[in-house]
C-alpha cells in the first residue's frame, strides 16, 4: 500500500531531521515510527517549524495533521538493546518511582540515531538476560511509557534488582 500524499510528505519532512530514519506501517490511522534518534518532542518542534499542525503530544510523539483522512501518529520507538542499556545504567533509583523518572528522562531526550551497543561482555550478558526475561512477560512496548516499569518489575522479580543482575553477569563472564 502506498502512503497517502500527506503521509509521504510527513515521512520526507521527518527524514530531514538529523538522526531520524522514519518508516510507516501503512495502518489506519497512519503511524510513522523511527528507532532511537531524536525524541518525539524534538520531532514535533521540527514539524511545527516547517508548518504542520502538531497536536496531542504523548511520551514518544504526537499527531500531525497531514490534511488526508486522519491525522498521522508519529512516534520514536527504542531499540530493545538501547532500552535495556539505558535501564541497566540508569542513575535513577532501582524502584518503581525510579523507573518512572527514567521513562520521563529518556522519552524527553534525543538519543544517537544508531542507538547504544554494549561495551563489555558483562553489559552484553546483562542485556541478553534482561531482554530474555522481558520476552517471557506480556508483550513489551518499546515506545510506551510503561517500558521501564516493565523492565524494572521483571529485573527485581527475577534477579533482585539491577545490581544483582550485574553481579550475576560479572560472575558468568569471569
């Protein structure tokens, strides 16, 4: 299915923002997503600056009026590996309030377009264990505001917290 003219124009305009590589799912209403890179709020400011009416902001994005049938949803989605590393190395407390604070900080921040990669075997194993644990839970939304709460609950339930998960990874790597 070919995007509507308004959605195609929105894709092109979002693609002009450095670090943002948009794609559309061809659903209805149209939804445009991108991995990591600029925050939804930065994308909204960019679109407003080039003449779009941007409304209904939420954690990862907003709506843009593309003058087709429906406004188009645009939203940043975190790569699972990026989200896991941001969670595992978060300075926020390892509790539900800290998870919520982390979500607020991350979804408001611009990230590198290429995301983050583990920089040690310990990181790599901790990410693997965390993502494996999440896959056993219900479907995890890597663009949703409950992402870090789901990670935190899973890590605390299974491993006893972030610090304990890293202790396990450290022992296995050594």
